[in-house]
C-alpha cells in the first residue's frame, strides 16, 4: 500500500492551439519510508507534478492520494490543514518567514495547527541538523545552507506522512549541497520519513533510493538507484 | 476551529509583521487618526446641537426631569414614590400665586420645594440656600427687580397671596437665597419654608376642585420624576399611571425636550452625507495602504499558505494588523477630534441651532460612536486586501509581481520617453492609481464646493429679503425666539412720531398686527377644507388634528390681521392679482394670503367677500383685491402652518381695532444720515427703552458674513483633513511603488537609463497623478459640486449659482510641487544603494 499514489494526473494550461500539457497522465506510487527523486529537465513538468502532489495547485483531471486520502476532494481550507499535517515542504529558495527566528520558523506549522509542540522531537531534529546554536537567529543572519537546514527541520517538525523537496540544493554550492542532501537522507532514515525530491541534477538524484524520470509531462523511466 | 495556541501564533505573527513595516504603520496610523478626528468632530457638533436644543427646551418647560404629575394628594404621591420603575422622584407643594401689583409683567408662583426638585427646575439658589427658617424665602433676581429690591441676602420681601381655604395673606419674608432668573422661563418662582407651607397650605389628603376658587391647588403635591431611560417617556408615563391606578382625574406631563425629534430632514441628510464622505475617504486610504502592503508581501503570505496557514488564519493575520493600528490611531484621533470641535462647534451652532444656549456635548456616546465608526471603516477597508490574500494560490504567490493581470495582450510600439513610461507605470496598478486620485480629488472637490457655495450666497438677495428698509424697530419680544409672550403693539404712536421727525428720514411706514380667530364664510370653509386635505401631510400631527376639529366644528382658523402704511404697500409680496393703492386705501379691500407662498392653497380668491371680526364687536366685509402677504422681514417672523393673513390699510385697521401701537415700524434714511440715526436708535433701544429692539442693514450684513464664515470654516477644515488624507495616500503610493520596483528600476539603470532619466520618470508618475486629479476635479468634480451645492442651497432664497474653479487653480501649484518633491526624495533614498546591490536583492 503506497503512502502516495497518483492516478492519471493531468494539468493543462491554456486552451485550443496554445494548450500546454504540463502533466499528461502521470501514474506512480511511493511506499512508506522511500526516498524518491524525480528527475527532468527544465520544463519537463516536474515542478508542476510536485505542486500537484503537495496540494498547492489543482489538476485538470486525475487524482492524488496521500496517506489514503484523495486530497483534491477536500475544500481549500481543509486541504491547507491536511497539507500542514501530512506534507512537509523544502523549497529551493528556503522560504523561511523573515520575521520569525529559527525556532519559531520550525514550530510554525505546529502552532498554526494549534497543537502542543513535541519538545523532545523538535530538539532531536534541531540537534541532528546542527542548528542548536542558531535557534534564536533570524533567517537573514544565516547562510544559505543553514537556512535550508531550518527548512528541513520545519518540514520534519509536524511528523508529516511525506516530505516534498523542490530542488532543495538549487541555490547552494556543491559542497553545501552534498551536506544538506546527506542531512535529508540521514533524517529521513532516523525519523523514517518518506521523501519525494525534485532535481535536474543527476549526481544529486543518485543519492535517492529510487529515480523517476519525467519528460514532457510523462514518466519515461522508473528504477531503483 | 481556532484554538488558543494557534491564536497565539497568529497574534505573534501579526505583531512581527507589523513591526517590519514602519513607514506603512506611520502612514496608516495617521490616516486612522485623521478619520477618527473627522468622525469625532462631526459627532460632537451634532450632539452639541441636539444637547443645546434639548437644554433650551428644558428651560422653557422648566425642568430637566423626564416627567411629572400635577396636583396629587399625599396618598397618591406615596403610591408613585413606591413605584419600582422610577429612578428618582422629588416634589414641590403649591402655596399660591404672588398678587403684589408689581408682579403684573410676569406671574410669580409661591411654593415649598425639596432640594432636588429645585435643582431639576433650574431654580437652585446660587447665592444663599433654600428656606430653612419659618419666614425664609428664596426667589429669582427678577422677582427682586420687579419689587425694586437689591440682590442681597437678608432683605425683607413683602408678599401678597391667597392660600388654602381662600385666605388672603400679606406677609414679609427674609431673603435667604436667590438665583439669576432664566429669561426663557415664562414664570418666576418664590420658595417658602416647609413649616410655613404646612401652616397656610397643608398638604392635600383629598383632591380639591377647581370650582372652589383660583386658590384651589394650594397644598397639592407636584412631583417631578426620572425613569431609568429617556426612551418613550410618554409610554412609560402611561404605564406608570396605570400601575398607580390613577384615572383621568390625575394630570401627568412629560418633558418634551426628550421627545424632540425636531431636526429636519435636510440636516439629517447633510449629516449622513458627510458621514458617508468621511467613511469613503477613510476607506480609500486605509484600503490602499493595506492593499499595497499585502500585495508587496504577497510572497510572504503565499509562503505561509504553503506551509499550512489557512485562509481564515491569513485573513485574521491581515485584519489583526489593521485593528492593532486602529487601536493606536483611534484614541489619538478621538482626543484631537474633540479639541477641533471645541473650536468649530460654537461657530457652527451660532448659525445652525435655534437654541440660544450653547453647550459642548460631552456625551460619552460621541467617543463610543467615533471609535466604532473608525474601527468599522478600518474593518471595511480590510475586506478587499483580505480577499486578495485568501485568493492567491501558493504557487502563484511565489511568482507574484504587482501587475498580475495585464489587460492588454500586446502593446503598440511607440517612442519611449520617461514620461510615456511613467504613464504606463501608473496604468500597471489601476486600483492604487484610482484610490490615490479619488483621495486627492475628494478634498479638491469639497474645497471647490465650499467656495462655490459661499460665493453663491447672494448678499443682495439676502439683505433685500431680510431688510426691506434701512431700519426697523419693534418690541424685542417679537423677534426674540424665546419669548413666550409676544407684544404686537410695542411701537407706540409717540415713538413713531419721534422717529418720523428725525433728520434725514426719507421713507416711513408701520405694520400693525392683531392675532385673531378668523371665522370663514361658506366659500371660505369649502376652500379651507380643500386646502387642509391637500396639505395636511405638511402639518405636525397633534396640531393638525386640532386644526381640523376647529375648522370642521367652528369654521375657525388662526389669523393675523395686518394694517399697513403706504410705504409698506410698496413692499408687499403680491403673487396674484393687481394691487391698486388708491382702491386699497378706500378701506373696502383686503389682501389675503394663501397656504403656500407661491399662491397655491387659497382660502379666498380674488373678488371673494371676506367678513372680518375684529373681536370688539366690529365686523366688516371686505373684497379680496389680491393674493399676497407682507414681506417676511416685516412679519412677526414665526413659523405658522395652517393659518391666514389678512392685510388692510393702516387707517382702516386703526379705525376698526382702535390699536395705535405698531408691531414693526420701518424707515429709510438719506445715506448721509444713516450713521446718526443708527446711533440714535441704538441708544434708544439700549438706554431709553430696553424692551425695544431694532435691526438695520448693518446687522444683516454681519449676520450674512457670519453665516458665510461658518460654511467656510467647516468646509475648509473638512477639505484640509481630506487633503491631508489624499497627500498621505499619495506619499504612501509613491514610496511603496519605488520600494517594490527597486530591482526593476535597477535593471533599467543597468541597461543604460541615467539616474536623471529615472528621476524624471518617477516625477513623471507623480505629475500624472496631479494631471488626472485636476482633470477629474474639473469634469466629474464640477458636476458633483453642482449637485451638492444645489442640494444644500436649494431652499436658500438668497442663492445664485456661480460656477467657480479658482480654488482648484490655486491648489494646482501645490499639487505639482508635491508630485515633484516626494518622488525625488524617494529616488534619493533609493540611489544611496548601488545598482549592483539593488539588482541582487530579490525581495
């Protein structure tokens, strides 16, 4: 039973002659605890796919099931709540809230949900990611790699069913990239997290358990690394 | 769904977000302060007018209390007093009426009073106390004046009166307290001690009958009482009477000061209009500030949404920021607003309010209302920015730039210049541009409207209507709105002759007048009933019913009989028919008025025979020569509804009535003689006979100017505040547009635009705002001005519309200066950072 399943997922932009088929019938599933990389060139539809899986955008047709739930059957606010409970995001541009410090950024999704923070869990994440000395810093005071680590911590904080990473190392130099990726992999094992990562970088993709290739909105390859 | 924890989180987020944007906060708080200032000022002035009116009504009624009973026995009083729904009660006991011959001018009521009742009745001694010893008396200064006694405690006061049992007393009392007599009150009070009262007028245990003599009410209790609210006092009084088990034999009274809804429709419409204007202008800027701020931070909100902030939480986040700024700005605005009203309210009230009393209201509802209206404006202003936040999809948010929806798919290529680029730039954000232009235009339109209105007041027309002659003299009671007893024959024959003999008098004539009941003949009744049916909606209800009853049962109507000298005939307002002086002076003709000034609603038509009863046995029939009336300035100048005015030649009037004292005497003088005559008449009215009053062209000129000043003051203050709001809106838009386009502007510079060109472009954007604002003000604004000015002035007879744009033209240089300076400052602030730095920052 997959934790993530897409069925005939389609996303078209525009109409008539100018129709752009960003996704054109995508079917795949991810098992619990897997670390999957989705690889494709610029414009292949991989970002659109990630947005769909994460419930950030609605598809033209098809369905996405996360942890057994058809997410597009949910209303907007319900989907948002589902997202903050079940899906963690890591973005290329970190997307930290500039007015909140590191700790506040990490626990924000939990507090938005109105839940009590699991202090031990958060501390463990912070320690694993080496952020202990930075918890009171504001994002603007951190380096790119540090900011991305905060984003990873934030994604892990809610113990989501799945973490989606969109070019998580796109803004980082190659050494930091490998560090960050290593951390993603370690934390995913340590906290047994399912991770779906998008990248155009073959080298980075090789670090995943499984690689799905996408071209012109269709899956063209799916194999274990 | 939101629990405590998440609320705390939103609170923390909104607080942090607020702190981030200081410029926006200052501008938003200023805008909110200005909005609150306008609300508070408007409400204070409104409430002050109502309060002043209420107080002056109370003084005429003679008490502040909600209501009261008359002529109760001790037992009845005890029942009322025990009623649980009464908040407070106090009473006085009638002893009798002063019968000293000196009291012919005003009647003096002699009573025992409790302290509270005296206080509520505006009769609390300001010097000394209420009576304590048996032979003490407390009374008003007017009683002392009538008796020719000094205002001094301890003076002996002789008092003649009849008390219970019809026994006459003539005794002397010692003054233990006095107060300034209220000129408005129609009677004077004299208070005696309880001991003395018990001796001569023991409190009733049984109701006496009026047939026993005019002393019958001696010993009756007159309570004044308060309910817990002033809402529907009439109903509360009815209910109280029923609970007490009183029947028709008990007289109750309610204080109609509390029932006054005497503010007319135009005033309400004007108030609502100004209120709407304030809300609108407040909305325009607060909305714009938040719309800009939200679109600037849209990526931030999108990000929050991505990581799981719901729409509800996002809206709350925006709203909380607005409310927080509102909480800071509102109290400041309320205080400043009240200070502004301290200065403006008297100016407005001196013209608009009929009340002679001016009180500045301190009703707490002003502040509650002002705060509420301000917060509502803030709340409403947030609706659209909130919708923007909640509608944005997280994916789009990341890509969002200000111009999300270009309407045009393509654009014709034309020559690029900083100015054409500037125009394209302000078109990119139409909502913002419109808001700024509307904000700026509002103040200009209002300013222009104010000056158009004031400039269109026609002094010639005003004075011509108010003053048909250089001077007129009359008994002061005729033109004093507060006097209840009007003396219509105050200008004696001797005084008239004296004036006639003054040097330099060119024209001279008097208006004689008598109030009467006119009995209609058959034609008259038929016409009058038709008039009544047609216009009864215009009459106040209880009055109208009484008029109808008298018309139907007795064929009677209220009437003024006028007698006019030849000089006045030349000033008659004839609306139909031919006036022939020679024929008129035969004494067989009459000028009859109609219900409506323009001649509709006639009781008699030309040629009808009108029998006039002079009330002294003389009855004579006259033929209607024309339909018309004497000019308003020479009439008694009080409002009448359903009545007829019949004008005869002065000689005929005097012959029939025997009355030789005139109501008003009007006269003109040679210009060279006017100052001397003004001096003479001023002296006469102040020193020789203070009961007389006069008005001259000069008084009306002053009246006219103070009215102009009132409109100018109010209009200018309002325009000034609106202008501040407009300028704030402009500043905010320019600053934020430069901030959000930092990178874009840096790109322009990097590809070869010089700093000077860039600055020109930014100034160009500012100038475009000015140009469009001026165009809007002159086109749409002129139409709106015309509508508003006509709306306010349509009922002013002294009004001639004059088109005017000078205020706008005068404002243009200031606008241009502003639209050059502000973008220039923004440019300089920005250019302190290098192009490379700005290119890199992708906020």
